[in-house]
C-alpha cells in the first residue's frame, strides 16, 4: 500500500513538472510586447501596432491607406491601457480613444498560440508562434500545424476550400501582363507557405496541406462571396525546391 502511494506521488510530481515546462507564459507585460509587429494573423495588409520601450505606441494601416497615429500606453493588472488623441484623422473604423488589451491564448489559430486582444474587438498577432504538430481544427477539419515551412507547386494547380478533390476550387483575382484577370489555378513553381496538414476527407490515403495563397498585391480569392487567404493543396502537386533540379526561382 505504501509503495503504491509512493509511486503515485512520484508520477504526480513528474506530471506537474512536465506541465510547468510546457506551459507558455502569456503574461501581459512590456517584455512580451516589445520587438513584435502586432497585426493581422495572416500578416497581409491591415492594421499593425508597435509598442516602444518609452511607453509610446504607433499604429498604422499597412497597405493602401493613411499613415497611422501614435499614443501612449501603460500596463496595469495584466492589461495594456492605450491612450490616443480623439482628433486622430487616420484611425480604424472601431477606433477608441482609450482601450485595454491583454495577451490571451488562441483556440483556432494555426499560426499563433496567443494574441493581443483589445476592448474594441480587435485582435493582433505576431508573438507566440504555435509549436509544430499542434492539434487544431480548420472549419471542423482536424489538422496538425506546420509553422512556416515552404513547398512549391510542381504544376499549375487549383486551391480548394477543403482537403479533398470533392471540394470546389476558389477563384482568384490577379495581374497578368498588366491586366487583371480571374483564375482558378496557380502557376507552376508558385511558392506556398504551409500552415497545417490533414488526411483527405474521403480519400484518407492522400495528405492535404493548408497553405497561404500566393497572391500579388491587390489580388483576392473567393468562393460564393467568401474571401480566402489560405486554402488546400494535395501533397501530390508539391515539392521541395532543394530536392528539385530547378536551380533558381524568381518569386
């Protein structure tokens, strides 16, 4: 009886130590904010915020827009309190003169384990990259994350709304020879930044990769009115550039 109790205590201590080692520090403090360009999860155009060591911040729209605005911040009770001028002319539609933000864990992101969430219902990403092979779900599909690995298309291929050939193509606006066109395929040797992988919804033997869509500036992808910045590609059309006979690739 004593031996069994002793073994149970040892296992409990080991479990607590492992949990402590694997727990990410999501405390809202200045060191967690500095040096990060907080912005949209997919790192495309949108509002970005930068915190400075002197307790000032600068927020601007990265893309076609205004030059941004600045203000001051302080940290109290695990919250960042931002203060800006009410007369700012360049500001988001959900602008608040004073707002509070906190670093909170994410449930659905396939890129980050935490985000900066603010009282004006704005979310900013950039810190706390998600570890590889984290279990997540994308629109109900169970996936394993693949943070930032790159592959290339071995042939002109479409992107799909889900992991399987039964899912529809997305349609993308892009520029070709100075003209804007619509296409359902991406050209051979397009670079894809992988985010996650899953087995096919019907064909379980086929692995599908969820990846950022390689779009030029001003492009956009849609299916039935819904916008897409990431989509699904089968493993059979992807290759590693280092394993290829192609010597170079101009992005």
